[in-house]
C-alpha cells in the first residue's frame, strides 16, 4: 500500500510540541494543530515547578525549537474539522478561525489535546475572592499578590471533588503543586500558619522529600475522609482593599477527636484535573475510545501504552490522564517514536489476517458496515457491493461471523482451514 510520509499532531502544549519537534528532527513533515492563538497550553499557567524552574522559560525554548524547524507547519486558532482514511493514508481538513480550510494527506496522527482544571461548586468556590483553586494561586504568585506577602493563614484542601463520585480517579499533580506552594508560603514567612487537609498525600517518586520539607517547616497536615470533610463556616469578604473578614474552616482533628475551627486569609482548593473540552467530539471523529472520565483510552496499558486500538493514531500528554511535565515529555517522545516507525517505511504492508469480500455473493445488506467496531467496511458506490480496505482491517472476524450471505472470508481462518484443523485434532485424539 502507498504511504503518506506526513504527521498531524493535535494539541500545541508541551506534549504536542515535543512530539512535533521530535518528528521534525527526524525529517518528517509535521502539521501541529493548536486551537488557541498561541502555543504552550496549560503549563503556561504555572508560576514555577516544584523544583524551582520556570515553565514559561522552558515552553519558550521548546516553542522556538518548533518554530525554527522547517519540517513543522504550525496552525494556530485551528481545529481538525474532517478526518477519514486508514493508517498511512489519512485525509484531514484543518479549519482556522478566519474560515480557511486546509486539506492534509497524512500517514499518522498524534493526539495531545491536554487537560484542564475543573471548577466545581464546592467549599464556596466562586462566592469569595478568598477561595481560589490551585491555578488561581499560581496566578497570584505570578502577579505578586499582596495577600501572599503578609502573615495571614492559608489553607489547602486536597482532593476537593476528587476520589469520590464524579471524579473517582486521582489527578496526580495536585499534591505536589499544593506542597510546593505551601513550602513557598512558609519560606516567605515562617510565622504564617499553613494548613493542608488531605485524603491521601501522593508526592510519588523522588518528590517525597518535598513533603518532608513542608512538615519540617511547620506546615500542618490533617487527614480527612468523605464522611468528615472540612466545612466552610464563613466564606469571608474583602473590604475596600483591606483584608476584611477571613474564611473560617471547621474540621474534625482525627488525632484530638475534636472539632476545630481556624480563620484563613486564603483557602486554596486542589480541584480535579479533567479532560479538555472537545475530547468526546474528537474521539468520535478519529474513531478512538475515551474512558468514562473523559480521558482517551490507550490500546493496552502495558503492551501498547501510547497506541490507540485504531492503527496509525497515537496518544500522549494530559489527554491520556493527568500527569506531570516530565511524564508528558517522556510519553511524547514515545508517541513520536511509534509514529516514526510507520513514517520511516517506504510503503505499508497489510497484515495477513484480514477480511475480504466475495463481491459475487455480496448483497450489500449493510450488516458488515453496521457491525464492524472499527467502521472499516464501506459500500462501493460504483459496483454497489461491500469493500474492506485490507490496510485498515483489524482481523477481528466480526463481519465474517455476521454476514448472512457468507460473502466475507477471513484469510488464514477460512472454513476449509478450520475444518482441516478440527479433523487433524480428531484424528490425533482417536
């Protein structure tokens, strides 16, 4: 089969830019599609990482690398509007905000659409400027907000809406982000009270040292569960630029077995990380699965961690599940490597276990078109018969078993071969 040596990367965040730059450095033509007016994604909302580096500086360097690469074509304020085809021979249309439509023939697709912070109506969020999310706090650090320079108490509620109905999964980066900012607040003013209420603290890997550092600085960590969540007694108010009334949080101390109440100048909620808007629509267009929580689902968590079940389409970054910058970069290189393994071939060879239609028997009843989980069979408008593209067929055999006219055969699993195996087995047993 012919092969188009071009790739489309959907998403211009850290994962998308890394994958595009890697493929471009290998000499492959890449079209990077970003729906916002600038590259960078969610990482640009972070003031600094837990290790103290600047995400904005890193993104600027990565963006320059992509811009300078002659093999990478960048489409800003653009979306994927149309998509069809199969591995090595996809056809898409990239639409921009100004109405321009660019048709692209390509061989592979990398999905790197990222994730976003949820803003649930919990703990008084949205009722007071004293109750903010983790990313809101990052913005306050970037702006040098005066509330962070004072001595007023600050509290963090981890898993605010996570690990319970609605978001049963762990967002993974919230703990390290909260611990990082708790350390920054304590180091700026050791006399400032800082409280952290948590269900679980998951500073996994080598990040455990920062959790230890926070406790050494005097950050007070208190466990809670879904049956004894902290309560907001008062959301607090600000008056004419002055501190105003504080946020008051009541909670049950599991060690003292007492109900306590503390006043806070600022309450920070570690809300869930959720899939970006449009993930469901994109999954339908690409014919790839998503999980119940909205994130894309890989083919196999161990054996094919960056592949989709549909051949030629790959996955990386926050679109897969919440992950750190380091993990997103590693997965982006993995996705680029898998894509390059296809693009490096001079031509595409279809597997031997594929279905084929005997058009003399086909009645164009549409059974195979409806039943195929990969939507491979089509009806040829000229001969009015079913056609199965060998390069796109996954060899599952569903269409073969369902065809009422027995017009479809699965190579290497024909009736004659199966009967011969059964006969040989019977003879050997007897």
